[in-house]
């Protein structure tokens, strides 16, 4: 991808994630080219890349649109994140550095402070901090393949605006999960880090589906997972 295409890709992607281009928006090549200061060819290349990431959908004879996500799509994403980020947390427990632990602590501290004063700006900042938290753990896992697989999945909360669906107690609970994950990573306990990360992401899915009314679809031949023998006790909401 050329530098011009990279610039167009970054601009379109950031606007989709920020909600400036909402689902269903028509992404007109000429307008985007004018906005980003590049020609239509790199814009077209950027849109194809975003289509591969399932952020953009091409409609025959009509052009590119910001993708709509169905309840099934959202369920797939949360389930994939739980599995892959759970594995990332287990790997990170063996490799994470003191500096990465410090960054995670800072993320949790800042989310706690911002949650006390609700505003659109603070919600956006909390989303960014949440993304940073998860990205640091994926980086700490030290697996290039895992980083590629999770490159855009960790940004899904930005796209779905998940923190905007959380009330104060739910944000507190989510951030409590963050602190317990940090404690497991600091203790180098990979099994616990994996379980806590899975619980954290699936809890976020539960809140999201309750708030949006998007119930996950029934899965054929799917059975409820067994609770781990050492499952953590219910987390406080304080």
C-alpha cells in the first residue's frame, strides 16, 4: 500500500471508529479524496483494505458503505475476542514487562477517574484507554500471528461504543476486571489471567446485548461451557 493509500486508510478507519461515518454511510470516493488530499486511486485501495477488515461493504453498482453488523456478527466478535484474548493473556503472563504492567495500571487508574464525571468526551477517552489496555496485553503476548488476528478485534469496543452502553456500576465492574487481570499478570498466573479475560469480555457482551436488545443467536449443537473448578467469586460493583 502506498503512502497516499495509507493516509486515506488511516483517515477513513479513524472516522468509522469515531462514529463520524456511522453504519450504512455511503463512502464516496471523490469526497474522501478531497477530505484526505489524495487521489481516488489510493482511496479505492484503502476501501478494499477496510472491506477485508469487515468495516466496509461494497454494493454492486452503488459503491462502498460502512458495514452494518447483525446480532450474529456481534456475537461472533465477542466469542472470538474471548478465546483469542484469553489466550493472549495467558501468554502475556509469562512475558509481560514491568513497564507494560505500569501502563495497564495507568489505564485502570485513568478509567476510574474519568468514570466519576460522565460526559461524551470522557466516554471517548475511556474507550481509548480500554483499547490501550487490551492492546498492551496482546503486545505482551509476543505472538505476531496473534497480533495480526486481533489487530482490529481489539478496536471493536470503539466501533460499538460499548462504554456508552454501561452505567456507572457496570463501568466500575469492568474496571475491577481490569485490575484483577493485572494482578494475575503480575503474579505470572497464566491460567487465571486467561479465565479472567474471558469473563471480562463475555460480561461486556452480556451488558451490550441487554442494553441494545441484540440477543445473540442460538448456536447449533452448542452447549453451555462448564464453569472452571476455580472460577472467581462474583465481583463487587464498588
